[in-house]
């Protein structure tokens, strides 16, 4: 069966239509990093119910069943859910609440479809142990500097307040960071297809998205320019 690869936590369509999501509180964006942290902690080969995407829809679901299975995607309704109380909570409490939803309703689905609960529980425990934040090197995007003078390494970070953050760091031969460049503004958005591959092109470090467009470039300092430094173009 297909692997489980994506998890979303969002308000139900009924909530959105009724205007019950508090204005100025981006519920889905606020929950994004918790879902992303959970997926980063779950084994890549995990199989849930045969769908690659699971959406937890919080709020009233009307006549819709609690669990719906579509081609490639599943939906689990989480009702009741108090949006006002959630929005009034501090960020750490909201993180814990979203993870509890993921764990509880995921395990209920796992019991229903007879999947393996152990990796699900272990992933939730790891997110808690990591303090709801993590940073991973994206090895496929790293490149050695010209003349083997060091490396450019790319990192994806997840956490409250930033959602997802990408950085390119320049390291010298000894491994010390000599420059650090944001690759895009932090956002509650999966950007792994945006930063898909990298290469040296005419002396410039270039990162391209899935369709081939250059989305980040970094130029080495001039060998003859005094005081020059690494610069993102």
C-alpha cells in the first residue's frame, strides 16, 4: 500500500462557512509546524490506511461521517473543538493540544484500519522530547566550495513562530560557520519542492525548485575584493 506522507490539521468547512474561526487567528498556519514535526519524526515507510494524506478537520461536520476515505486521501473529523479557548491559550499549550489531537485521533484511525500504533506513539513522544522544534540538514542540497575550501550546507527548521525556515550556511574547511543566509521568509508551508536541487552554475551556487526555476543564489566573495563576503543574490 502507498506510504503515508502528509498530515494536515485545519478547521472544518462548516466552521469556515459559519465564521467560527476567530478573526486574526490563523488556526491551520498555527498548527502547521506541529504536524510537520510529527511527520519528520514518523518513519518514511509508514503505512496508515493506504492514503498518502490525512486531514484532521476540527469543528462541526454536520452529516458527514467521522472518517472518510477518498482516493489518496483520508479525513477524520474532530468534534467538538473549542476554537476560542484554543486561540486564548499560550503557544506552548496550543502545541501540546494539537499534538494530542494528532496522537488521539490518529490512534483511533489506526485501531480502525489495523495499522501499527507503535511508530505513531513513538513519533508523538519524539516531538515532545525535542521541545516542539527541530532542524535537519538537507544533504542533497549541500555542495563543496570551489577548491575544497569548505561547504555550503542547507538546513530546514521547524518551530513555533516560524513554521518552516530554510537557511544556507557557508562553512570553512574546519567546519566553522562563516556566513548564514535565509533562503526564503519563514512560512507555514512545506517548501521541500521549492528547494529541490542545487548546483554550481558559472561560479554561483544555485538552488532550483521542482520545475527548474532558480529560487535562491549565493555568490562567493571576490578573490581580490578586500572585505568582501558571501552574498545572497
